[in-house]
C-alpha cells in the first residue's frame, strides 16, 4: 500500500508540474547559437541541437531565400541615449525595423515608442521583466507577454504584436510551444556580434565590419540599441548593404513572395 501511495504521489506531482509548465520533459533549455555567414553563404543552425524544435514551433532566424533581403531588428531593454539617432538614420534612409522592448523600456520611454510606430516600425515583445523563460511557468509566460502587448497598445495604439524575441535567446520546446500558442512567432537572428557591453565599445568601424562581413540573403540582423558603435555605424551599414544589392524589409513581409 505504501509503495502504491508513493507512486501515486509521484505521478500527481509530475502532473501538477506539467500543468504549471515547470521543467519536465521537453523543457531542456537552449541558448540560441548559429554558424556565422561568410562570403555570402547562409548562416546555419544545422549543427545545433534545436533546429527541429525551432522549425516545429514556427521559430525563425533567417529566411530561406536567394533574394537579397534583410530584416533589421533591435533589442531595447533600456535606453542608453542612442535610439533617437538610430530612428533618425532609419527615417532618413526609409528603412523599416522591429524593436523588441521590455516593460522597463515601455515605462521609461513612451515617446520613443510612439515615434517608432508613427514612423512605420514594429514593436515586438521582449517580455516584461526579461526572465529566463525556461525557468517560469506557462501561466507566467503569458503574464509576461500580455503585459508588454497591452502596455504597448495603451502607449502607441499598435493593436497587434506577432513577434517575440526570448530574453537572452534562451528557450525550450515548452516555451516555444507556449508562446506560439499565444500567437507569437519567435524571432532569433542570423547576424549578430557581441555589441551589448556598453563599457566595451570599439568604434563604429568595428560594428560595421562585424555586420557587413556576415551579410547573406534573408538575414535577420540583431543589434542592441544601447551600443554607441551600432548607432554610429548604422548609416554606413545600410549604404553598403544597398550598394551590394540588398533591400531592407519589414518582418511582416518575412517569407512572402515579393
């Protein structure tokens, strides 16, 4: 009888954990990584252990295309004084972008959010408090994402928010499935470099070289708006990409014949 009751207790606890979305099967955490593009070859996640999981739940990191299109995205966890310059460059050169924002950014920078939407950019979800989503329940994930979506609508009037970037690029099959069920496309990246350390900026040319050497058709570019290097390099990056025949598109056009 004791053995039966012990087994029943274990099964009950497992069921409760699964219902709550706490780590059981399918919750192995992954940190997004990729093989960088060189000489125009596509970036790749073929050697990563999560490719099939990403595809299963509709996650994207680049477009499978030979067309020279690029998708520009920024992560905005907090404001460091450079987003105005970034928006000035985008407006002058008529380039669309997606800005993934946190709750802190929404509360701190409502005017910049309004400018983003006014000038035709998308605001994406980067979660309210920037947690490792593999450590929180499905219900907590919903709360994190709903708070961002609702607050952005209240501030800017943007009614839809189809794109999500998981904080720190950490995810699991459970978090992909849970967020996809809420209507989100998880957006990763195929061009990036270590640009987020504000105390380790190396000049605009460093940022420029890191991005331009990775250009490839269908790339999703990740830049952090806190980087002085990125802000100063952005105009040069856009000009050189266009010189090479690339077009910048909105994520709403991802995967669509153009």
